[in-house]
C-alpha cells in the first residue's frame, strides 16, 4: 500500500434501531482485506472505540 496505489477500500455503515428502552446505534467498518490492511484496521478500530465513548458521554449529558 502506498500513496500512489492505495489498497484500502473500506465502508462505514451506521445503523440506528429502536429498542424497548430507546435506541441502539451500530457502527460497522468493513473492507479490510489481507494482511497489509491489518495495521489500518487496528488503528481505526481503536479510534472508533474512542468515538463511541465520546458519543456515550454526549448522550448522557443530553439526557440527564
């Protein structure tokens, strides 16, 4: 993978579903193929976890 020839073709899908107590937000980041994309997957996965934590904090602030 290089700047001239990137090989990461990923897609982020957000799904919002109703639950008996509110809503469920699901994030899926797809398209990581092969060993060359493992590092990208790992780094982005850690980033999504941080974003999820921030969203949870914001929701708690808005609903309290």
